[in-house]
């Protein structure tokens, strides 16, 4: 008997049970589709115990009053530590003591119950993950890759961290050989990271000339970069898979995306943003390999082709995961994730597709099948909304209650 069947059987065996918590009279988006009719959703401990068209009783009750229940949102691409403020042990400690708790709270305030860090200092982000898991720090569920791995002189080491050598050694690691990248991946796996992130290139167009020049409004003079060599890319992915970890690769161009997929990557961070996606065979390759495409429009919408490229891959049926690339210094944590969802709709996805990308699709990207679905046996990370998010994505902002691990985390009633 599988986990879902066990939960249903348990609920039936108990008869007219009293659950720990019941959300009553709710319309339900279950992570993939909107269910027809009104339901009561029961929670026992940290798990969903029942989704029933019949009334249920709870020791604690939330009356949805015809509002909506959906899984908590998952942002699969964030950078949590402030790259501008952290430059030595003292500033790191000050950030963790003074800024970190409030920023975690912002995610919950906006209905994001799980975040995945994809390039923060390994020691700091894993310690933060442990504190949240232990209950000594309040915040969304935190998944982490630790530092990102790039080539020597690659992005973001030689770009974002070019004038911050202390942070450069901690937010990212630069590999110069196959053995070095294997050792780095093994080290991260030994630290029990949740996934591996490799960076194949920068984040700007490149004409294919002798120099790879990273240039954008923040770096108008350009920075000459080294791309992650193909043999290192393959070795990093192979080693991650040997350790049972999903490996995603930062790409922005078609050639780099193809290279990453053919090397065995599980997902593309950003995907194709800086040029039109004109190669249909590349989309076919994404489908063939089950690639997850994370569009990060919150940061990449400045590129005129990013929206159209997302629309093409979504229409083709490529797996999409919501990931904002949110970082300190612009916008507001949590609110940036909701803006990402709205930009995805503006790019041509339906609200239901985007909601799935931020729940069941994101859980696939994170290899967390216990998340992202309203069903018996699943983790009780739930949102109660006042209005229908499947018709207007902006209704995710009309938030009444956030439940994390079966506990009320935010209550705006």
C-alpha cells in the first residue's frame, strides 16, 4: 500500500475523527488542477490526512468560506545572503543576526513555504537550513546547493564577486581541472546539500569570438570570462549523479543549453534568455531528457527574448519550475517570487500552468515528492486564499492563512 492509500485507509478507519486542523468549505487547486466543488482539508501532525467532500472535524478549524486552498509556493532559485554586505566574518555574522530572520519571514508572509538557495556560502546556508529544521529559527523550508561551481575566472566569481575576494571563495568555487570539480562536488555531497549547481557561462550574449566578454548595464565595460570547459561540466554532472544528487546548470544561450543537456544535466537555470530560441531540436532534446526549465523572468525579463522563449518551451510541454533568482538589494523577498509568477503569465502561460510550476513542478525540480500537492499523505504546506488564483494569478497575493508543516505560520484573518 502506498503512502496516499495508507493515509486514506487511516482516515476511513478512524471514522468521524477529530483531526489536528481542518480547513473547511474550500475550493482546491491541488498542485495540478482545480477540483470541482467544495472540500474540507484535514491535517494531522505535519501531513495532510484527508481531502473530503464531506464535513470533517478539527481541534483547530479554518473556515475558507468558499475561498481557495492550494499548496504552498516553492521558489527554486534564490540567492539569500547579501553579496554586497557580506565581505568578512564580522559582516557575515551581522547579516545572520540582524537581517536573516526578517528576510526569512518575508517569504512566509507572501505564501512561499519552500525556498531553494542556489549559490550562497556553503557553511552559512547549511547552518541556516539546520536551524530552521531544528525549529530554532522561523522560516520557510530551506533547500540548498551550497556554493555554485564555475570554471576558473568564470561567472559569478569574476563578475559579481570580482571586488570581494572573501565572498568569492565562499559563495562560489572555481574549478580548474576534472579532478578538482569532482572533489568539489564530493565535498558538497558530504555536506548533505540538496542538489548541485554548475555555472556553464555568464549571462549575456556572446558572438563566438576568441574572447567571452560578459557585459551588461551593471558591467558596461565588460569582463572577460572563462567558460566552464566541457570535460569539467561532464565530470561535475557525473559526480553529482554518482552521489544521488540532481544537477542543474546555469545557461543563457542555446549552445550552452544544448551542451548542458547532452552532458547529462537535469535542469536549466535561466534556460535561453539572451537570444531567440530558434532551434526546435533543442526543445525536443529538453523533452527527451525530461529537463526542467527555470525561466527566472524576475531578473531576465530585461532580455527581450526571455518571455517568448518561455512561451515556446511551455507550449511544447517542457517541465517548468518557478524560480525567481531573487537576491538582496532589489525588490522584496517573497514579493519578488509573486512577481515572477505574474511575469510568467505575461509571457503566455496560463495561471494554472504557473501555479503548477510553483507547486508540483517545483517539487519535481527539488526532488521532493512530499511537497507541492494537496493530497493525503503529502506535507501540510498550504495556503488559504480569498479569491481564485486559477483565473487571475494576482489573487495569490490575496492571502488569508499560511500553514507550514501543519502549523499556522501566518494568519491574516
